[in-house]
C-alpha cells in the first residue's frame, strides 16, 4: 500500500495506492491476500514487544503491507519508510554476486542511535523489513527464534515472481 500526501491550498488529500500480491496456498487455492498479509504482519509484530514497525516489500522494495506498534509515535513518516525500503532492497541486490562466496543472507541488522532496522528475505520476490527499539540487545534471539520461524511457516504462500 502506498500512501501519498498531496498538499493543495490548505487541504491535504490522501491517495492510497494498493499493490496486491498473488498468494497461493500449497493446495494452489487463492486466499484473501489482504487478510493473509494483515494476519502475517500482526503475528510478527505481536511476537515481541520491542518490534516498532514492520513492512513486507516486493522485490523492488515497494511496501505492500505495513504496520506500527499500537500507541507508538513513529520516528519516520510513511514516505520515509517507503524510501528506506526501496534503498535497502536495492543495496541488498548489489550483493548477490558475492552470495556464492558468502552464502545466502539470513538477515541484515543495522543499529542506529534511536532504533535498529532489519531485513529478512522471505523468498526471491518478497522481504520482511522491521524496526526494533534501540535498547533491545537480544535481537538475534528474537529474529532467529521468533520471527524466522513465523516466516518459514508461511513462506510457501508467497508466490515467487520471475
């Protein structure tokens, strides 16, 4: 979903552009994409209280679903999160030529002075990106024991675009 704010005179108009992904169950039955994405992001967001924001992107970094922790004042605007997502996926793709030497990426973690950011590939076409509270020191345990198992459980529902 893309949210664009347009300023005209003293009024703000909100334009919402939704990108739906084709998600298939293992039985090849189509499921309700919106409901699946809502549940998937909610489950990951609820897996640990230190998760601030979560988004699912396509292979180009376009956010197709996102959610904030309830009651949280985000550090970044919607537009800034979208810009960050595109740049992160673009940078990640530049490292593919080294994958044969380093192995596949499990997750990418970056710590800033106010928060931490993470990227986890779901498959070749989709990525999970999220932010954590800065003071969270058990990030590896959260990612490896809580988030990655949830991704693995639902991974086959994300259809690979080629």
